[in-house]
């Protein structure tokens, strides 16, 4: 836990104030006041929260980051809780394209918790996002504050996305609040025996929407132009180091996953996660039997 260097640049927004979030006014047990550094989410824009396991897999982290990136590029605001794992990946996906993202804290807004996320905390403010909390300045990250803050995460959102979650994950508390608030829940399906998929698979059993791509959420939010879901313009300069390597390997021919691994000299898990990110962003596509090619 670290206190940020500057902690006087915050404001207090009380229930009834003109800038108090309308979405929060409609929920049960709405916070009486909010401490805010930076900005609150724009009430005129669609807003999605992305939550999940702290000890997530690389697959889950890549998925959360990619979905957040695509949503933000389509002018959808992304909210999470700055926790390690899925929360952080969601924030980073937005930060990478220099869009605003919002973190709801379980401590005072003058404290970055976990402290390892100090760079993410600062980048949130740099790109027009906000740090939000209902607890007083100087309040440490006490355990009982975190389940309570989850109602604010879901309350500020139109849709809640759960990427990976164990049976008793804190992100399932956010999902429970979302159900009480009448919000839509999307969950990423996973392998039956995978402990990090039990929470999300159970949500799907209970009626949550299955998330297969960011397009599922964009369609649900009604972000459609002439009957089509808007596509993010492909810009190769936005690819990270590993994405560029795999993308270039497919420049001249369609390759099987084993051929890609051999050509780029990366572990197969890293290759698969990178390909998933490229697919979600519309740069590559699967043909048949684990063969991949660049999208025309």
C-alpha cells in the first residue's frame, strides 16, 4: 500500500449533486458520497465493468485486455477495481489505446492498492479516467470495504463481464450485485475441470450470457451502424511485440499452429494466447483444423 504523492486534487460528490452518477442513484444502498480523483464516467456513454480472478491465467489476462481494448475503441467506458489479475488486465487494455478507464477502490482515493499498480493508477488519471471510492481519504484497504465497493462497480455499469472466477471469487459478489440491480451479466466459458472456470460456468448455468467476443457485448448494447456491429480499424502499429511477430509469420501463407510455433520460436501457450488476441482484434482468423491466416 502506498499513498500517492499528490492527494489534494480530489473532490467529493454527494448524492443529490448534479454530477452524482444517475446510474448509482437507481441502486439499493447507493453511497451517500463519492471521493473522486480525475473524472467520473460519462453518463451519456455505455459503460461495462470487467472483473475476475486475481490469480488469473495468461489466457484470462489476454482475453480481458483484448475485450477492454475493443470496447474502449468503440467508445464504451470500462470500469474495474484495480485488483491484480483480471481487473488490472482490463484497465491496461484501455490504457494501451489511451482511452479513459475508471477504478473503484476499497480504500481512500489517495492510496494505491495494490502498490504494484502505481503505474496503472497514474495512467488512469493521465488518460482522462478516474479513481473513485466511497470511503474517506486516508482509509487503508480494509478487507470489508472490498465486497461493498463491488456494488458501485456494477452500479456504474450497463453490463458486467466476468472473465475467470473460482467458486467463491470476489467477482461473483459483483455479479450478485449486478443481478439485484437488474444489470446484464456476460461470463466467459471455460474448461469443466478448471477451478478458474467454475464461477463463470455456474453463472452461465444460472442464465448469464456467454461471452465469445467483444462483439457480443457491442451487439447487446445496441452499438450497431446500418445493421452491422462496428469494427475497429486495423492498425498494425497497435500490436505488441509478440503480436507483431506472429502476425508477420502469417504474411505470405496460412500456417498450422505447430508451424507457427516453429517459425516464431515461442512456447505454444504464448503462441495460442497471442493468436487469440489477434483474432479478437480482427487481424487473423482460423480456417480449419488449427490453421490460421491474416484477415484480408
